[in-house]
């Protein structure tokens, strides 16, 4: 069996970095440190920014979830095997995309 300890610690640092980023995005959305703009146009811009930040937040949350699952798969000894077809995922792919759960073929047929 492969030893994924190094990848696992990489995933954990990715998770920590993302959690920090997510916390900052959440702060921005809440306007924790700035008053809400009163001018209508600026308010519209701010609403647009919120939407972008929201999307960023969602993307980061999805990524956090994927990384968590990858770490769980390492712990269960399932990591490195495609969740769809059960074939081994090539090492190069795991290094490029450490939290992937699918081989190239399944990922492209799943559209992600
Ligand atoms: Zn597959």
C-alpha cells in the first residue's frame, strides 16, 4: 500500500489555508469592518461584490469538503483509488490534484 502521509499533510495545510480564506470572505460579506454604503450606486456595487464573494465562498466551501473527504479516504486506506470505477488513480494526477476522488476518465465523463 502507498504511503500518503506527505500528501496528507499537504492536504491539511491546504485545508488550513482555505479555512482562513473562507473566514476572511465571510467577514467581507458581513461587512464586519466597514459601514454599509449609503449612496445607491455604491450600494449596487457592493451587492455585486457580495455576490462574487458569495460565489468565492461557495467554491472554497466545496474545496474544503473535497479536501476533507480526501483526508478521510487516506485514513480509511481508500485514497488513490477512483470512487467511480475502482481503478488506481495515477500518481501524477494525485500530485496535481491531491483531493481528486476520480481518475481522469471518470472525472471527464462526470464533467468536472
Ligand atoms: Zn475511474
